[in-house]
């Protein structure tokens, strides 16, 4: 999508040996990216399916082919490090800043042959092809770094890459929602230690987003106002759960946080997705986000806190009410205890949180430095 990469970000598009797309993002002047993928790769033929649970209305993706994917390889076999010293990885170049490529083991792939739901027979077994796209976003060539170690220009480059991919993937036929996220830490189930995130382009609206839109629609009917506008204004006015606020973004622990430490980061001016952020919002985001990530790492004595960082973006055709925001949370509740999703959470979707959101916000304010 021309024009969505914010200057001075340069983008170089190439393909891997099996035809998957790889995109390099560079700050400033474009760096020549001529390296060719010399691995003997066979094209993958992923065959997943999206099925609708008739009891809940939630979509489930069934992707049985992913069982063979790379699982915690030794560092010298990392597929996300640059290709160096005769060792060939997913990144043919011998160095890079930010790189995005199509996942070799995608849950969703291919152009949709009809929107899921059209294949229904009796309304109880609604299914469709698992069409869409899964991408990997490498934040840095440095295997041992993490997002919190990036400097502001690099975090900004990642934001530009997320934005560019959101624009490109949203334009693919059949894509309903673009989801940029990061899982960090083996405790979360991360299979590759190299600092990276992922992007899913779903052929359906995800369950959590669908619920948020339903809530916002009800709020609109009851008040005439946008739910997220009211929510952000109320948290800013209250202040009790605010962790850090800038001129254009505020990070706060939600009133009904589900996780021991959970922070939501909203731009003050509501936008539906990353492509709609203005220059001032883009400029401020890296500092605020890095600040919150570093606080997470200070919570439990300086180790790397496992977390999930999830961008919520409006789906296609439902862009009026949902506000772009980032939800960051950790499953760690003390230095040596994890929060597991057991019977109450996994069985009933009813969370029990052992830390009050106000205490969590106070702790996160205390670990500012
Ligand atoms: Zn690596």
C-alpha cells in the first residue's frame, strides 16, 4: 500500500525459496537487500478450516498441519537470525532491522474461496476454508534482545511495519480483521526465543472483538456516545489505575482486569486501526510502550516477565465503534507463581484475578525506574 509506510521508512519486498513473501523495513535510506534464499524448500500446502461453534457463535480454526512446526531450536539453528557463516535461515540477508515474512507453518493461509459460513448445511456445522495470512515480525537481528531493549527509533520502525502490514492485509479479499501481537517467554508457549511477534489476518471477526463491538453498540444505543471514548475519559479523570500518560496516549489497568498485571494503552483521539494514527500519536507511542514494557520487567526483580501484547483493531465493515488499543498482560502473579487458566477461566471464561487492579497500577507506577 503506497503511502502507508511513514517516511523515512524504506520497504524492500522479496520472496523466499518456497514463494512466501519477505519484507525488510529499514529506517532512513533503503539498504540494498539482494540476498537470495538458497534453501531447498518445498512449497507448503497448509489446509486449515474455520468452524463456527453453534453454541457460542465463536469461530475456531482447526490447523492440524502445524504439529510439525519448529519447537525451541538451539540458538545456532534460530530461523529468525540473519543468514550468516553458511547457515541459512528464514532471513537470507546477513543483517536486517525489521523483517516480516509469511509464516512457514501458518494457521491461516490462501485466498478465501467464499467467506466462512457460506458452506453451512443445516446451520449446525458452519465451516469454511482457513483462509487468511499468518506473518512473523522480527523486531531485531539481535537474537538475545527483547522488545524492551529496542531504542525508540527501532520501536517506531516496528510500529511502521505493523501499520504497513495492517493496510496491506486489510486490502486482501476476504480478510476481516488484522491482529498484530507478541508472545514473550517460554511460559507463554513461545517456540522461538528470537525477539519476534506475529500478525494474523483472520477471515472472521474474532470472538473478543465481536463482544467488544456488541458492548459498544449497546452503549451507543443507551447513551449516544462511544464506549471507548467514555472509558478512556473516565480512567484519565479517575487516575487511580493510570500507569503512565502522555500527551496522546494513556496506559491504565482496566477496572475489571482479568490478569494479575494487565495494562491497556489507548490513544486519546479514537481511531479504528493503526493506519488511522496521526503523526503525533505515532511519534509518542514508542516511548510510552517501551516505558510500560520495562516496568513489566521490573515487577518481579528484573527478569524478563512473560507477556502477551495484543493490538485490538476494528474489523472490516465494523469500523465505527471499536477503538484501536493495545492490551498487554502477564500470566505471572509473583516472582515464582504463574496464573494458569484452569477450570473457572478455561471452563467458563470467568476470570478470577488475585491482584486488585488498583494495587497492580500502584505497583506499576512504583517501578517507573
Ligand atoms: Zn535468532
